[in-house]
């Protein structure tokens, strides 16, 4: 079964190192981000660019294939 793409803001579990995850970056997203990799991964789930997740009360925004502080 293919992974379903998520676009709504949802609460997620802590990252599982045994599953596919995109890097989590500290600080705000740079303005000149490379958007070629439009998807981010969190515990094997694919999220589209501009998606936001919440983990342990902290929001992360997907951009350029990485998670940034939201």
C-alpha cells in the first residue's frame, strides 16, 4: 500500500531512527531554500512542502526536504 501524503497539521510521535525521516534543522527557514526536494518524511510518512507537524509542543514546517522551526 503506498504511503499517503499528508498536508494538514497533525501531532506526530518522536522520530523513529528505524524509519525514513528528513533532517530537522534548527532556527528559521532560510529565504533562499532549494525547493527541488518538495517532500519531507516523518516516521515513514511523506508530507508535502509547506506542511506543518507538531511534536512535543513544537511546530516543524516542511521546506526543501527538511523540517524547520515553525
